[in-house]
C-alpha cells in the first residue's frame, strides 16, 4: 500500500462519517500515520460513533497511539512511538515534543546524521508555524524496527500551501502545482528563516534516500529519489490543511546538509 492509498483510506472514513456519523474500523489490521493522523483530527472534531477493530491488538494500538496523555509514559519507557500530540500555539514550546521525536529516531544518528535529521524536522515544524495560521496542528511518529524505517507525520488545519501562496499573490489554479512550486524553491519565507521546503525535500529524498508524501488542498505529491508523482484530487479527497509524512530508512546514509541547502 503506497502513501496515497493510505490517505484515500482516511478519505473513505471521512465520507462514511459525514454520511452516517460512524467510523467503522472493524476490518482494520494495521494503521499507518498517513491514515491515522487526519483520522484522529476528524474524530476529535466530529465525535462520530467509533467501531473499533475486531483485532484486539490493533484496537489496543489505536487506543494507545491516539491517547496524548501517554506522552510522558512513552518517553519514560522509551517506546518506539510518539503518540498523537498537539503542537502548542507557540513554537518556542515545542521542545519536549521534538526531543521525543529525536529520541525515537536515535537522535538522527542512523537516519542521515544528527544535524541532518534535526534540521529536517525543525524546518517542517517551522513551516507550520510560519505559514499555515493553524487552529490545530498534530504530530505522531512510529518506528517499524522489523521493516527498518520510521514514519513521522505532521498535520495542520490551517492555510493550504496554495492558500498561503494566494495570500502573497502567488497562487496557482491547481493545488498540486503550488505544492510542486514549493518543492522546487518557491517560498514566502523570509531570507533570514531557514532554507525552505525544497531543501528539506532534497535532503530527505536525495540524501537520506527516504520518502516524502504531501497532501494540501486538492493536491498531493509522493517523492522518492527516483520518482516524483503528482496527484490532482477531487472533492472527496480534498484536505483542509496540509499533511506531510516522511519515511526515513534505518540505517540511512550520513549527509552534510550544506550539500543540499540553497
């Protein structure tokens, strides 16, 4: 199942919720962050009836990963996950969440090097605070040791990438084109604030050899070192906000971020 399939699964749950007020998870056997993070936001806002997975292990995982109060427990026990937690309104207050994200990823030592990984996460979070004007922003992560990768996922319900561009007189007719522009260097970021989304993508895909999946509005893009796949989405799959999933292999090549920033 690719990242788009995982996002489409969320969209189908959303459609079911809007139609019947129910989210039926009974047949689920596995949850990936790309499905789970926006689904959690939907459940929190709409409060539908939830039918939990019949597989008790999967049901227990769902309850655990969606319980932000387990943050301290997971940190103390050095669990392989970061439960879904809300990013605070002030960026300066994100330190405890980012520290936990770094711990899950071994401080980045096996994920492209410490400075590279922390730069990547920092830039993604900074983009949320600087551009999205969000009401709610969420993050989660899961390390899959048997499959040798970690997925970290970020979601905010603020301005889409194209919405941000439009605010600055740079909007595109298609949301997917705006995402593509951002990936290729178009930015509303001031020169003093980091290097932009294009540098983050380059480090993740070309340097660390990971994967990036972005959904924003009616556009989505899946990126690896060898493939850049663009998707124009219809109304049923539109996202009010932006979702970014990053998959980092373990071990990953150690990279010097200054080989990739512009």
